[in-house]
C-alpha cells in the first residue's frame, strides 16, 4: 500500500519583505536624485560666480587696455609731429620715420625711457582702478617683455606687450587669473603730396604756431581750415571774425571772445579746443553783447563758459565736452557766470557733457591758498553762478552770535565777517570750545567737511563756508537732496 505525502508551504511575511525592499529602493533613488539636483545647483552657482568673477577681472584688463590706448594716442601725436617737421625734406622716408618714432615712443612710455625691450609693471599697474585686481607679471622671470617687429627694423609694423598677467579675488574668495599679450599695429599714414603739387597745408586758410589774436578789428573773414597753437584764438574789444568753408578749426588753447566781440563759425566744421569762453577784462559800460555763433561739431576738453556780461552764445550741430577726469581743467561742464547772458542749444542734434562744474576760489577778490582750499566740487554739469549757494554750509550749522542785540543768541549768516571769524577761530568770543561748524546729521550723511573762502568785498572782508564731499556719488546725492528741499519749501509757500 502506497502512502501519499502532502507538503504545506507557509509564506507568511513575504509581502512585508517586498514592501521594505521597495521602500528602500525608492529611498535610495530619491536620495540620488536629491544629491544630483543639489550638486547641479551648486555647480550652476559656482559657474555663475566664476563667470561674474571672470568679467570683473576682465574689467581690470579693459582698464589696462584703455591706459595703453592713451599712451598709443600720445605716441601717435608725437610721431605725426616728428614726421610733419620733416615733411619738406625729400631725403627722409617719412613713413619709416613715423613708424619708428611711434613704436619707440610707446616702448619709452611703458618702460624706463631707455630700455626698449621691457616694460615697467608699475606703469601698467597704475592703469588698474579695480581694487581687487592685481598685476602678477613676474619681472624676475623676465616676463615683462616688449617685442618690436624685427622683420623690417627701419619701418616696424607692430609692437607687442607680452605677458600681462592679472589675478582677481572677489569678496567670496573666487580667484580668476588672466594672461594676455597686447599687439599694437602701426597705423597706415601717407605723407606724400599728390601729383598736383598740393600739400597738407593747402586746405588751411590760417595757421599760427602760437595764437590767432584780433584786437579792435572788424569784418575779418577766414576761408578754409584754421590752426592755432596753445595761445588759442582770441578776439578783443569789439572784433568781428567769421570762419567758413573749412572742415577743421583746431587750437591747443582756448577760443576766447572778449569785450563785445563777435565770432561766427559756419559750414559745419570740426572744432577742437581746450575751452570756449566769453570773457570781460574791462568794464565797457555798454549794452552791446559778446557773441558766439557756431554751426559745427565742437570737441571741447574742458568748459563752455559764459563769463562776459550780456553773453549771447548759440550752438547748432553737435557739442561734445569730453573731459571726465576729477581735475577742474579736464572736467567738461557748461558754466554761466555773466549777467544777462543767453545760451541757445535748441539746434543741437547731440549734446554730451562728460564732467562737472567746480567752484573756483581763486577768482577775483578772493584770497586763495591752493594747499589749504582747493577747488570746490559740485554735482552738476550745467552750472549757473547762483547755484553755488547750494554748496554753502547752512547758517544753522555755524556757531551762534552772542554779541547780537536780541535777547537770544542768533545764528551767524554765511558769509560771516572776517572779524567774527577770527574771534571764533581764536576762541575770544566767549563761546569757549564750541565748534565753528557742526554739520547737521542730514547734511553730514552727504558732506565730509567744509572749506573756507576769504573774499575782499570793497573795504569789508568776508569768509564763506563751503561744503566738501568725499566722492562723486555723495555730491550727486546732496544736490538731489538740496533741490527736494527747495521744491518742498516752494510747495509750502
């Protein structure tokens, strides 16, 4: 007899194991996804910061390039002048002379003036304004090389400034290192006269090495280009000058129209000058205006100034005041000082004023000490004489006058008499150690102090107190604050 066997399988708990395995698997996958996502975010963040750091480092490199471009422009001017001085000497190859002078001047300006094979890193370093950037070119390793075209030594075609290395570290310690060579090509210049026998001077109606000056001369007309040296173009005592049919009117000095004189520039030339001014050095006692009428493209390094009484200035075409340095003589502005003056810019197609106005404490009547005072920075590019009151220290910030007849001390006005100033300075006015000036908090957040200007008003001597500012941003912010107060006070009235 056969016995059947039956096997029973017990699978209790198997489902739980599968669930746990699945949960663990999903947890691992989720963790991996989260880790990958986090890494991706971090990589993108690092990439963005690295790019930002790179562009900030490239800003410093652009500053170096701008500085070298300025050296190149100066060298170009010198080389051109040297070639033109030898223009009529047929034994000299003017193009070769121009090329060699241009290259040598760049090498001299970037080096020590003697060795033309290396440049001074300190010179390059001065061009860098970005505080976190540092020039790392190694002089000991001989990296500061200048390479001049050797294929044609008599007429070199280029110069290379080698191994300009920069290191930039931002506030988050991201570091970028850049290394580059800068190659400067010699511009193509032709100094040969045309076959017709004319030369470069033929288009000039008037050329002066120093100045062009008219004194009590009427109805002078000049046709063609005009050049004057650093003495400028000067009209005095009701002189009348008309310039036309030229493409360039150039002076290394000022165009100065004085004392009822009249200047007309026609036919849309390019006008290059340091300043364009109307001025008055004698009291004419008449109502005849001092007039400038220009139709052209003006390129002015410094200012357009209306200084003569009853100035009448009309500009049409384009005007570029391109000076933007923090130096009064190279910071372009438009300044109206003359009484009853008119400035008409309505026919200008383009107007660019790159600098700002300065108050000049060395003007007539003032006792001026350059080391103690200096020029006073303002926040506007187009300035009217009356605007200077915006920069006077408010009278409530000065000391109080206890010598007044009123029962209560009253604020000193600005300006103050020289006698009261001296008593306060010497502390002999009974106020002890009270400060001469205490800037109110709303003023002190813009101004960093004050300066004094001493003015001889006839037999009376006065002292003006002007605010001073640490930087351009502060003086701009103060001017906005001042005009907000003015508008608010007008609304109240």
